[in-house]
C-alpha cells in the first residue's frame, strides 16, 4: 500500500502554527514511507474563505520548506484540490446515502432546533437531533421538496451500542452512539459540512493515513459510519496531541501568538520554527535537538509520537533560533538579516513614514526602533500620563483588540474607522482615545503616525502588542467579563452584534 497523507486547512484567517505542525508530521510520515503528501483547501465556508488567506497558507508552508506532491497550485491526478470546486461530487454522494436509506432530508427550522436542544439540556440530556424528519411519509416528503421548502441532509446514526475504532497512537477507542448527533451532511445552500466532505475527499484522493489533532476524536464515529455506509475501507487514524499554551489550554491567539507570520516577522528562522514544531510531538532517538524534516523522516515512526500535550514555549523557540543563528558564518548571518528586515520591500513600506521627518540618517534608529525591532518592555507607569482613568484605558485596549481579532482587511482607512467608532462610543475625542494606543504599540507617548505604524507592523504584531499592554494594565476575571459585555454592547450599537 502506498502511504498518502494530507493536510486540509481552511483559508479563513492567518496561517496558524497548528497547521504547520500537522503539515510537518503528515509530510514527514509520508516521506519516511516513500509515499505522497497532499495539500487540500477546505473552503466551503464561502462567507469566511478568501483567496488572500489561501495564498498566505501556501506561502507560509513554503517558507517553512514544507513541500507537497499534489495541491491547488501544482495539480495532480485527484483534483480539484479546493472543496468549493467539488460541490457536485458531495451532492452526488449525499443523494446516494439518501437512496440507500443512510441519510434523510430534514426541514426543521433553526428555531425548532434551538427549542429542542434547550429542552434536552433542561432534562439533563446530551443535545442531539431527535429524528423528527426521519419519519416523514413519502408523500409529505415529496410535497415539501416540490414546494422548495428549505432543508438539509442529515445522516442516520444507530440508536444503541458503541462505535469502536482503532487509533495508531491510542489503541482501541469506544464512543457510545448516544453521544453522536445525526450530523448535517449537506447544508441548505447545497454545500457540504466538513464531515461529509472530508470522508468523500479522503477516499477519492486515496488517503491512507489520517494524522490530525486529537480534537477530532469525538467526530471519528461519524466518519467511520460514513465509510461503512459507502462501503469503503477506512484509512488509518492517528490523532496527535494539540499544541498547548503554558497553562495547558489549547493554543489560541487570545493567549499566545499563533500566526506563522508573527514568528517570521520577529525574526525566527524557518528552519528553527519547523525544527521546534517537530520537537513538539516527537524526539529523535538519540535526543538530538537540532534536526531538519529530512533527518526527522529518516528516523520517524508513528509510535514515537508523544501523547502529552506539548507546550509551545516562545523562550525555548528563541533559544533554538539562537542555536541556528550562532551556527552561521558571518556572511550568511548578514544575508539573513537583510532578508528579514533590510530588504527593499520592507524599506519601501517604511520610507513614506520617515523621509519627511528625517534630517540625518542617524535620526532613523530613534524613529523606527519599535517598527523594525522589539518595542520597549512596558510597565504600568508608561500609561500614567495619558490623562485617562485606568478603567477607560483598559476598555480602549481591550475593545480595540477584540475588533482587530475579527478584522480581515488590514488597511489604514479601516483601522482608523474602527478607532473613530470606538472613540465616539467612549465619548472621547479621537486624539485622547489614541493616547494609550501609542504607548501600547510604540512604548512611548509620541511616535510615527499610529495607523501607518499599525499597517507596517501588520495584524500579528499589532494584536500581540495590544494583548501585552492589556496584561501590563491588569485585568481581573470579573473585569474581563464586564469588558466582554461592554464590547457586545458596542457591536450592538453598530447593528452588528457578535
């Protein structure tokens, strides 16, 4: 059997280090077995998927020197490799499930489903679909379909017993069918949900081994059942431990930088980052800490993957990066500095901010230090001269941070409009509203224009500096809940609650 693995990211945001982590292990395992590694784009969420996000994923993985044998950019014999181009395939397979009585049309409204789940929770039951539409008569079913009534397609799930499947890392796993919902397979817009699409795609693309995060364990019974319904051989399942924050929670951007772009921008080398991700779930047999994906593939075995939740530690990553930097000869070291920060593309973005403010080149360092290097470490005293109460400053930084987490179009005008709206909501003049933000982003009360600085820093560094500033200002658990409520009120005032 030819080993074929895949990574299937959704192009809905910044490229995540968790995506690189899973891509690395899938690529390394395929290479270790002389197989193929496939990249597939899961873009059926039309409202959130963007071509820009897809391109960032491709660019980031290539920056990390992760290569794939088949994908949306290079083609292959099992394309298309974007789910949005495979809609007809999923519809055909959903209809086959209905014909074989393994799935059914469901006409239940969102309101009925909400009421049903609320009643189940009140009764102490596990919320799941109650099967109402599974028992419609043929005549009623045809009448409602012919009338064009909105509907979805759901899979049938056994009422009793357990699903048993084997995981290469965890052994035999049993999950009661009573914990498995009658999953929607085809939405009312004709697009598939993840669960139908992933099974159909993995089978048609001949994926032999599924290496994915442990958060998918509870969904595996749905996938096992679909393989059974279609009469297909299920692939080998291998659920890897998730990357963790230092507090052992799942790695998330609210607590930790998660974007590959962030690490690239602060000067982490791609070979150091990919090396570190390899260390997150696996160790070389001789405990060697410096190794490449090629060296990893030479000695890789699935049973060597650690199940303990790996903690993503920026200090350890920085140490490892330093080992690579100190191992370079001076010429390479200089080349990599230029490649990182002193390249013409970077300078081209910087010049409009500084040229009219510069009298001699020695002025430059003091103007741009926080843009091309680390911002000074903040203290609570740095915010003392803004003229704003502590609570107001916390609100400003917190609410802007929440807004920027959701911002897709990182442009000066959009950034200004968000701050203008927030300033108006806080009943502050814009110049007063911006004072703590200058401190948060530059470390000083006066710096280059704020919105131009935010554009130059980019979303990852800007968001991270705001979170660091919020930590310096200090937020209690009680205050955090109040801030969340206040932000919802702000969104409601715009007519777009979150």
